């Protein structure tokens, strides 16, 4: 049985157990969630323990592993700018359309209040500032951490991410020997962090079960409806954004819609079946060469980098996941929080690890920025199988669309088939 199947079994078992408890009048059964919930909290704390070393080391390794700026040249700069533009568009799309979509999810106010109180008790002060609205000037000032170590200790991830980006750019300017010595350590930290992630995920079925039982107990049968609503909503958002990528390839990339659809379809099929964008690389290369006839520099340089770090589907999914949990816990997100969620989403997508549920794991700091309980990651991980299929398909669709845009602005000599 795969880990995905085990997690799904844990989710279903947790929902069934919680609903059975909520519909019973047995006082003894009503005590069970209180004993089970700490197990889920321990599992979530284990995930939180990994997030900072994982995100920081991934950002540093990602930046310093890029080719030298002289070899990156024209395609490297354009690729980065285009990737940031598409990721920002995806995150903006989610924070604008997401609240409208999630407004259709109705949660009983009394159940939401009970969940909010329980989450506050379990997560310390995670929700105590849920309604806090800060001014734009203060928000802007706090983006640059006076003390990055303190920012890490406080869970202020956006300032820490900005510091990591700047540090990575500075490390890239060191001489080759100094850079290699330093990055050997960071690569080791990244590998060790991924190993820890693997260990924690082995306990995911138990953690998801322990988190789902109290959720279903408080919401009753409505818990199953909320889960189904989320899966349909997030999958629909992915499909809608994939449609926008088709329009990007047609309108900006100047590719016929039928040709683009034929070129990207095999990669989409691999993405849905494997839920891994890395293994779609051969299909992307084949479609871009035989059908779209993209230039060799685009095929050889852009696609390998894109499938590794260009996670457009995550940029769509993360804000929707945050909005779903906010709705479930009855928390109103301010405009400043929505802006922070969008910005953190764009940067965080570059550090999504290539493991099952990687997108869900890196959501922890974003949930904290939205003053939501980090226990939400267990719930989202449990229902992530179907959304992950659409998320991976969105990754590769955006990769191919971006490649058509880059190819349009390549000089004529690079368009010659090789």
C-alpha cells in the first residue's frame, strides 16, 4: 500500500470515527477526541520543526546552483522574470477568485467557534491576532528583518525568505572555492531536511487520523461535505488557470491552440498519473520539439529548470488551501494578510520539495502568517491526492506555455532546428 493510499485511509477512518462520535450520545466516546488530538499536534510540530531548515537551504541551494550569470544570459533572465510573472498571476488569481469560491462553503458558526477555541489552545498564540490589521508602511518595514535569527524563532517566514534570497545572491558572487565550501554544507542540510521530511511523512496516516477525528467530531456530517467542497473547488481552480495558460500560449506565444493542446497532452497525462513534474520532462521535450518546434536553447535550458522549481500549480493551490482553512475555522482574513499570503506563496513555491505532499508541507509558514492553526496541514494533506493530480498538470501546462513565450522572443538564428 502506497503512502498516498495510507493517508487517504487515515482521512476516511478519521472522518468516520469523528462523525460516529458526534452523532452518539455516549459520554465516554465524547472523550476520545481529547486523547487523540495531542498525537496530531505532535505530528504537526514535527513538520514545523523541519520547515525553516528545509525552506532556507532549498532557497540557497536553488539560487547558487543556477549557471553562472554570464552563461545564463538572455534566456536565464527572461525565464526568471516570466516565471515570477506567471507565479504572481497564479497567486493573485487565487486570492481574488478564491474568496468568492469559498463563500459557498457554509460552516456552522458554533462548530467554527469550537474549532477556533480548540486550535488556539493547541497552537498557543497562533490565532490570538487573527483579526489584527497592520498598516502598509509597517508591513513594508517588517519585510526586512533586523535580526533574521529572531525572525526564524518568531516564525516570521516572509522576512526570513527575503533574507535567504539576498544571502543566496550574495553567496553566488563569491569565488568558486569559497562558494563551493559553503554550499557543500547547505546541500547537506537540505538532504538531511528531506530525510527528516520522509521520516515524518511515514507517520502521516496516524497524524492525519488524529487530526481528522476532532474535526469531524466538531463538524459532524458537515465535515465530509466540507472536504468534498474543497477538493472540487481547488481542482476547478486548477483547471481554470490551465485554461489561462492555453490562452497565454495562443495569444502571447503565438501557437495554435490545437497544436499546443497536442504538444502538452502527453506531459499532462504523465503528470496526472505520476503526480511528479520531474518525470514529465521527456514528454515536454518531445512535444516541444516535434509539434511546436521550439528552439534548442529553450528545450535544453528552460525545461530542466522549470520542471524542478517552477511550481505554478502550487501558487494556485496554496492560497486556496489557506482560504479553505480560514473558512473552516471561521477566521476573516484582512487585505494585508491576503497580500502577504500571495507574496509568500510566490517565493515559497521555489522551495517545494519533491516529495509527496511537498506543497502542503511548505504551507506551514503561510498558515502562521494568516494566523491559522498549523494543524490544517494534516487535514489538507489527507485530501491532497486528487488536487495533487491537477496541481502537477498545472505545473507542466505552465511550463509549456512559458516556453512558447520565451521562444517567440528568441533571435532567428536560434530557431533553426538542431
